[in-house]
C-alpha cells in the first residue's frame, strides 16, 4: 500500500478486514516491523479517538510517533506562484518535503470549511502533501472522507453480523451544529465494497454527493428504512446541495429504542446524548460504539502495517 487517503487505496477490502481481526487478537505480533520508523501526525483540527488510536497503532507496530498540532500561527500557502506578502509564512512545497525528512509516514487530519464546496472537494491540504511529500500519506479525516473510520466500521460489522448479508442503514440525525459529510461519505463508499443490504435515510434536501451514493436506495421515511435492520449507523451531516447549511433540526429523527428494534447501534463518536440518540440506546447491549471505537486502533494498525511492508 503506497498511501491511505481513500478506501479505494485498499486492494481487497474483505481480505484487509480479516487481517485486521487477526491482528486484533495479537496486536504486538509485528512490533519489529516498525522498529526505527517514525509516524508524524499533523492535526489541523483537534481529535480524541483518531489521535490516540493512531498513535497506539503505530506503537503496537514498534514505531515512534510524533504529534504536531497545527494552529493559525502556521498558515501554509498551497497556491503555485503565490506572492507570499500576507499571512502565509511557509509554502507547502518546503513544509511537506522538510517533514518527510523527519518521518517515514505522515498522517494528516484536516476538516472542511463547509463554506467553499469547490475548495473542500479539491482536498487541497491532503493532496498538497501527496504531491510534495516524499513519504506515504495517511488520512486521519479530510474535508470529504474518513477512510480509517469506515474501515473500523466495516471491521465492527464483520465481527457482529449474524447473517451472511445483513441489512445496514445509514440514518441522518439532528444536531445543533453544521457537520461535515466525511464520515457518511466514507461509510457509504465502504458499504458498496461489502456484501450488505444497504440504504440511506434522511430528510429531503440532505442528499449526499450523488457521485458517492450512486445507486444506493435513499428513503425519506426513517421508520420504513429501519424495518428489519441489523445495523443502524446514525450520523448527522450538513446539507451538500445547500452546502454546509443546517436545514432541519427535526427531533423526530433522533434514534430511539423503538426505532432501533433489534438492530445494533453504530456511531463514530463523539455523540450528543438525547439529541442524536436516546440514553437508553447508547447504554444498552445493542450499542456497538465502544467496540467500534476500539477498532479504530486496528483499522489504523492494519493500514500502517501494509504501508510499512511496502517500504521494505
């Protein structure tokens, strides 16, 4: 594996899921693989699970981990030919190549603006590092994708499924803030790679990018979509068509025990209790969110392992 910024960077999704599950049983089996190797983690946005799980994954493989929290004090210029006489003190051309000298893999977390669709979809931060860095790049969430989370989600479904082809539903939920489409985008993309009966449910005007959802069934009646579901992945996202806007805060879309039925509840966390989902759901044995969060370590670890193997 040369990099991991998109689910399509995985050659065989089913195979890597099984490898991750085996790795989970013996996480230190390959700790010699990363000896004398360094992972540099750049956070343009804050993190809890992503930061800790990715650092743990690196250390499980014997790697050293270095963390840089990027603030407004370090504004990178990304445009070629820019006259840097304003607030940008360093160009990505130098920054990416310099950082590449300090680490063997660079992992990056950079959220969208949610105001400029074209800029966000250009993935200018991740793609600039891919262009100018001389080491592999891993996405720890970008403007439009969260492939490490989606891989952890797939591992969780594989571990918990009780039938060969489970029904999986991605359900929008209310939230007081405008949130990115990165997690649902990658979840949809991942579900297209798995043998599942998949659909998406959300209020009208909350359609995701049609180039991502493709022919996925979109059902505007939540209860109809949830019927006989085995897994329900709940997530808020802001409007894609009316980019970044919150068009609805309809509390009727909150996940309840009655709606969930017998399905497993999934969410990437953090989650707002009694806004996105009722306490009784999160605190029940149907909730898979803690297992899902634990699997973030093994999704990152299997990706780092594949990249390290390719570096040899």
